[in-house]
């Protein structure tokens, strides 16, 4: 990674000069049914948001709120609200690279709290993020939007953009990145997107046999009580570069080592200021 940053300083000095090293802290309660990994990921997302808000106070908007817990204790009803960070959807500053992350766990008044300290590189966006509509679904209707799945559920992705561009989708699992879009049998660098057009991916249309043959259908599995995955959605009005992927005949997917993928993604973000990146953190649980 150091060699990459040295190269970027030489080729794109102006862009690299805008990068700041920032730090953030956050903690969340380990809720019933949550795995420790899930609480750690939530705390890290919040710590990143806090770091961006501190470094760019006039540039960062508040992320969407997702109500995760309504709890009654005696006669008192308590509502706990958490934030779900979807990268640059609501932010005009962006997180580029995590340099260090540390977690801690404490028990206070019978409740388990997980905290995170994070340090990384970030920058102010020179191009405002687009109002993209990105929805993970468990059925073919947008009413099924969710980030919590059960083993055996299908996975669909709804996408809509206000401008024409190019789309890539990747899936992170156990230190490997799997390319989801373009589909495995397609020889495309990225999926061409028409403006103001609704797309439903991983859902073959039986009326179009040639299209149905090329579409990859995804069924989710869980080897543990809860498994976490991250989906990377990349959209740009300019053509995207080719990721350093190789076809894995065992899995049937084009795959990339996680470190190599992160290095490639960083280079793409610095090369394309208008690149929009969305992170979808998904949970898959055993029934």
C-alpha cells in the first residue's frame, strides 16, 4: 500500500494533497441476537462517520437513521436508534482507507458495549455524490428491502441512477472478493446503466431465455448462526477500470484477494473523483 501511495503522489499530486489522516471513536450496545462481529462492524461504521464529521464538519451530513431496538424495562419504554453508514450516499467527504482499527468490550449495568477506535485516510469530495437508489432485496419487490437475511433466501439488488454510467458489484466473504456484476458469463468491464431506469439484478426473466441463461441467481447460506458480508456497489459516469480478478472454477466466480481489491478500489477512487461507492453490510442467519 505504501508503494501505491508513493505512485499516486507522483501521478496525482493534487488529489493526494487533499487527503487527511483522521480518527474517530464510537460504541454500540451488543443487542440480543447480534454476533460480536456485527456489533464491531456497526461500531466501526459509526467511528468512521464520527471521524468524517470531525474532520469535515461543514461537509458531512448525517446518515440515515435505522431503528433497531425498541425495549421495555419495567414501566419505562426505551428506544435505541443507531446509524447505518452507506459510504458516500449522504456524505460529501469520503473514507478512502483504514490504517488502524481497535475494538474493546465492556459490561456496564448488565449491558455489553462494544467500542471502536479507527484511524484512516479521508478527503473532501470534489464532485457531489449522486442520489442513487440501491436496495438489497429478499424478493423481487422493493417492499422486501432488507439487510437481514435467512439462510436459503435469494438475494436481489435493485438499482436506479439519475444519469447514465457504469456499474460494478462485488461481494466480500472470508477475505475474498467475488465479482457479482457483470455476471460471470459476460465479457463486460461494467454493466451499462441508462438514466432513470429501474434494474433488478440476479433475477432472470423467463420470457427472455438468452438473458436468463446469463443471469447468476444467488441463494444465501450461513455456516454459523450469523454470517456477515459486505457488498460493494460502484457506479461512475465514466468507464470503470478492470479489477485484478481471476476466474475460480471451484466457486464459479471471478475472485480477488481482499487486499488487492482494496488497493485497486483506492486507485479507482483517486482516478475517478465522480466515482460513487456504496457499502451494504448484510447479515445472514441460520433458521
